[in-house]
C-alpha cells in the first residue's frame, strides 16, 4: 500500500472526504488548544456561572462554575485525540505481535496463542480499566492501556486470519522456494497485503477509543480533575440537563462527530488502498458522468 496513491485517492470518495473533514476538524481543534483557548479551561469563576451562549464574551456559554464551554471543548479534543492515537498504537503492537506469533511459530505454540487470544477477548474494556485503575489509579494511561489491550486482541483475531491467507498464496510459497527468509517475507509480502485490513480495523479502534475515553471518564476511570475531557463534561452536567441542555449537547456532538469521522475515514482508506475498489469507484463515476451527458444533450431535429 503506497502512501502517495492512497492519499491522492482518499478525497475522491464521499466517505473519505467526509471522514477527512471531521477528523481534520478534531486534529485542528487539538492543535489550536495547544497554543490558544479563549479562557483557561480549568479556571472557575462562579460569578460568571450559567451564562448563555454569546453572552459575557463566552461563545458557547459557561457551566455552573463559570468555566468557558468552548475552551473545555478544545482542551477535551486534545485529550481525546491523544488517547485515541495512543490506544491505536498499543492495539497495533498487541494485535500484530499476537497475530504474527500465531502464524509464524510452530503449530502447538500458535494454538496456545490462539487460545490466549480467545481468553483475553472475554475481558471487556471496562473490566480491564477497572483492574488497571485499582492498581495504578485513574489516568489517561489507564484508558490507553485498557482500550489498547481490549482492541488489540480483537485486532489479533482479524490479522491472524488475513496473515494465514497471505502465507498460503502462491507468491509467498515462491518467495520461500527462492530462499527468502521469514522476516523478509513478512516485511515484503505479508505486511503490505494485510495493511488495508489493518487500516480499517485501526480506524475502528480510533472510534472505539473515542467512545471508551468518554465513557470511562464519565464513570470516573479517566484522568482525575482538573483534567478536561468530554466524558467528564458530560458527567458534571448530567444533573443539570433539564436546566441547561446545551451544556450536554456540545460534548455529545463532539464525541459523535469524532466517532463518525474515524469510521468514515476508515472506509475511505479501505477504498483508496484497494485497487479493485478504486477501479470500481472510477467506473461508477465515469458511468454517472456519461449518463448525465446523455440526459442533458439536446436532440437535433432533421431539417424538413
């Protein structure tokens, strides 16, 4: 999967374009929050509590403690993006390690790794987070570890099936017959051919990480106060939802848009990385364009 053609083909599909826009908006918000926010997101000013949007210099209003809602959303984007990227990195390492071990080692060791993967899949992310919180305390790293391990074992199952399929193809057998070593085969043939599947799965991990970070922070397993996150914002404002519903709407929309963006980006990357899907998309676009030209063409009457 060469990066340049994939990046050029990504904006041509609707899913890729919409996903790139939503994820780009999340990344831009996180980068902006590093250098600027309208107010200190952790600064409490009770005298400015419950301000409505566009009042008192606060675009989205303030919460009951007088903290600026827009500043908290920007800071929450930074925490969400950091957690999602680190979780995906941990999941990729765990998933690839388990998958490659299962298909490259002797059969009896691979069977034991498969059984271990099946056992780990039975542990939900919330349970892993509770165990890590009991040992290390609530923090961003607790969420990263829980989501990374939980998603990594699921990624391992998919990657193992794809790796086994690739290793049984004729070109891999020919490479072995030509004297190619195991790691050379993995680097030149295995990883490039399972990369599209891994990209789609990691995009799902990113979306799951956004949801998990919000849910775990909502339940109190995330980074402790005064750290800002969208889940903590939802937790703090849930009892005031009848009085100030917008304070819950903004972080909820941010979580939903981020999850949707990562899912659409994954679909767009899958289409851009798969040559067959690229050709099919191009043919569909050409067919649609030809139909449009045919429909708009004015028939010429013969002169009588």
